[in-house]
């Protein structure tokens, strides 16, 4: 039983770390100005779409456009 609980706990912590990274990335992306967005190949519209994406859409292996 203990290995099963540990496995579930490891999956949960991995998922939480991914969620935190996702939120940090969205926050940083929202802070970029037009010049910085252009440097990374994004428009302000692209950034808006990405910052509004739900975490569940990113963990399901969906591409950047949704």
C-alpha cells in the first residue's frame, strides 16, 4: 500500500510543479512588450491567446494554438 501512496504523491507533486511553471510562464509572457514578443516570434494576439490557455490544455499534449 505504501508504494501506491508514494506513487500517487509523486504524481501529484509533479503535476503541481508543472502547474506552477505554467503559471509563471504565462505571467512572464504577459509582461513582455511588443519588441520582446517580436524577438521570440509572437504577436500581442499570440501572447494573449497563450496567457489565457488553461493548464489542462497544456498537459493534454495540445499544441500552442489550443
